[in-house]
C-alpha cells in the first residue's frame, strides 16, 4: 500500500489533490498533517472524500519534528513514500515573523522528515513563480538566486524556502513546482476564496452597484499570470510519480498570459457587459490603497496586490512543456475559462465564507 503525506489539507488545492490521488490509485493511503485548529474541517473533508483511506494527524509544520510525539514521527518516517508539501502562508501582507516561521522553518521541518524517511520516493514541493521577486523579462525554471528583490514577505520567504529545498536535491528526490496565481476550476469556476484577481471582480461588482463604470487599474503592458486549480492539481499528481520529473523545477504558468489591460476589460465585459472607463495610474492606485476609505471604494483590495498588476515579467515553461505534455497536460488559455470563473463569482459573491479578510 502506497502511503503519502500531505501538508495543506483541507485547503483548496490540498483537498482536490487528495481526492485525485485516491481516485487514481485505489490502494493509496493519505496521511494529512493538519494544524489543531483545522482538525474538524479536515475530518469533514475526509468524510466527503474517503475517510477510510485518509488519516488525519494533528501537528504543525512550524514546530520541530512537526509537533509530533516521537512514536508518531518515527512511524511516519518509516512508512511514508511520497511527501506533498503544500502548506504555506499565502497572504501578501503577512508579517515577516509569521512568514518565516511557516514558509521557511516549516519547509525545513518537512525536509528533516524527508531525510529521515527510509522509503521516500519523492518530495513534491510547491513553491511559487513569484520567487522571481521583482525580476523583469524572462525568468527560467532552472534559475533562482539572481540577486532579486521582493515585493513582499510572502515572496521572500518562499524564495528562502526553495533555496533550502534546492540545497538538499542530492539527498532528497524532489520535484519543485512553481505555480502562478491559482484561480478557480476551469470547468465550473469553483474556488475557495475571492482574493487575488477576484479583487478586480469585487471592485467591478461594487462599481455596478453604485451605478458607475469600472475603471482600468494597473500597467497596461504588464502581464497577469493565472492558472486554474484543476491544471495545478493534475500537474502535482504527475510530478509525484513520473521519474522524469525528479530534480526538476517546473513553472505551472500560462505561457500566453493576458495583459493587465486585457484582464480588466474581459472581467468588465463578462461581469457588467461594458468596457471600463477611465484609468487609475498604477503608482497612484498602490499609494491610494494604503488608505482605508480608498480600499473600501475598491472592495478592500490590499495595496500589496497592485504590484502584480504592474509587473512586466514572463516565465519560461520549456521544462514544464517537455515533462507534462506526454501526460496530456497544458494550461488552458484564459479565454476558455474566464466565463465559468466570472459566473461562479456572480453566483457566490455575497457568500461570507468566500470573502477575503479585509485589510486594515
């Protein structure tokens, strides 16, 4: 029986990944390492998927030995064959201390378990395309330390964590995946939280309620890279088993991303049936959102998110294409799923469970 350890369950990606892994291998068993505060949600999710093959273990990646008793830790180290490390703090406004504890120390603690795991066949580490920080131009999959600066503590700590992962590539069989901004399912539009690009949809919806046209925001020529969650989950599942992906880093990004201008236009047309009017200059937008009344006007969009509307960067995908194409995997074009994405938002925009936490 194949045993896999997953962190980040029952999060949006983690929940879908567990279901996929169990569907693809009827003999598979999943051990989900879950923070105590998330235990009840994890148990409910496990019941919905397959409680008989999902073991929920209370622990914390931010603690040494994952916060486990010695017997539990040794049991996992002796049994686990694959580790899928998804857990991280994704908040763009996260304080540095919390980001380092979870994103960096947490990854180090997972790596220690991998080093102790006698039967380990693969670590799949979920990084982010934005370890590139403020780099411009083309970013290649084999690159990491390029003297870059970062837009926030999320980026800098994910960078530090990937450095640590790479230092152990000769001792831990690892595949590193770097997704772009993950949005809802390409077929249903389903998502778990309306943040990231959904802030734009929330601002457009608010403008409609107030009887005013949406406004363009961000640098017109900057690219905005998103990928649907189902593509990301499929790629993670492949990365865990394909021998060709060992030691490789794959950009899970749209090779032909929309520009910021196109993004706002298509969102406006899809949601409101009209084009945006006027433009808020990028620097003014970011500065203005530091003030609570302006944030409220733009549906509590955090100032940190505006940087992603202004950043001209492209991510090379040759390794991802070479390794995922044989499995029939490629990110669908944004135009093919923006409809379901907006429709799901329209149907659920008032659901408090999907609302992001207001900044400030």
